[in-house]
C-alpha cells in the first residue's frame, strides 16, 4: 500500500512526524480544490481547536462513537479518518498537533479559513 499523501505530495506520516500537517492544511486550502480535509473533517477539526482541545476531544469522541480499543489502537478507532486520528492522538505521548499547531489552526479557523495561506512552522 502506497503512503497516503497530501495534495502537495508530502507523505502524511512524515508530515505528522515533522509537525507539518497543520501548515499543509492551512497552505493547501483552496475552497474545495485539493484540500487536505473535506468540509466535514474541517468542521470537526474546527470544533476541536475552538476551545479546550482536551475536553472537546472527549465530546467529539463521544459524538462520533470513537473509543480507544482495549489494545490502545487509535487508528482502528477512527477507521481511516485523519482528522479523527489527529483528535484522538491529542493528550497522548505522541500527539499529531502540538500547542503551536493548535494555535495556528485556531487562528486560521477564526479568520474564516482563508485559502492560499503561506504559514511556515
């Protein structure tokens, strides 16, 4: 199976390791053209970033029916949903988004998700 890539051709796993996924989401957003996330995933991510991510994570998980499996397999829990994976990894030893990423995303959402951003991490 080939690695999952974002529209800019980056390997998603590498972006997560390098904390570049948030910048790809912002910089790659083009109002529905080759976006990293679809509108539904962006809506969930926006909800997650809007206030306290830890408490919001729990509510989103409850609403979506996401639970960490008994073996701790988060990826299986969210069934291939990258936004869900990022949200469920929050609060673990290996989060997808750190505090800086969350702040960048929150500001971008508050600005109305303008397309063609040029944020750099």
